[in-house]
């Protein structure tokens, strides 16, 4: 079971790190334009900050170091992004509304799974297993 937990941690950590790279390196301009379209104040800084939160969360989960801080980073990412960027209830176009609803519910599920990580007291194969939160 510990090996399965490690495999899951790797998958989830890499997912968040890929998205961090998208925010910070590969897709910064596109995401900035989308954030500006959605009315986010200081959109470029918001994209960079959200990328840093994803980076912290992804590294924390991948390495098993300070998972409480990693989950907090992800929650700080998900709360504003989910409700501001994926506000499907305000979208008129039905196809776009469905896309936003999928992203909204996906983000809620990812945030919920992150919160569940907080109940795991011992993270097998952690880089520094004795550190908590």
C-alpha cells in the first residue's frame, strides 16, 4: 500500500508541477490574457502568484515535505481560481458554460482531495518524513 501511496503522490505532484510550469513558463501570456478577460486585478501578478502556489503544493506533495503547507498553498490557489475563473453561472454561451462547470467541479474535487491529505500522519517514502505540518 505504501508503494501505491508513493505512486499516487508522484502522479498528483507532477500534475501540480506541470500546471505550475504552465503558469510560470509555458503559458504565462495566455493565462494572463484570460485572467484579464475574467476581470482579475493585476492579472500577470495573479498568474505568477498562482503558479508559485501550485509549485509549492506540487513539490510538497511530491516530496512529502510539509504536506500541511502544500495543501494550504493549493487551497489558497483553488478558492479564488475556482470561483473567479470558472464562474459557470455567469456564462451565457452553453458550450462555454459546460466547460467552466467541468473546471469548477474538477477544482472542487482536487481541493477536497488535497484536504483529505491532511489526515495522513505518516507519509511513506517522504524526503523528510519526520516534518509536519
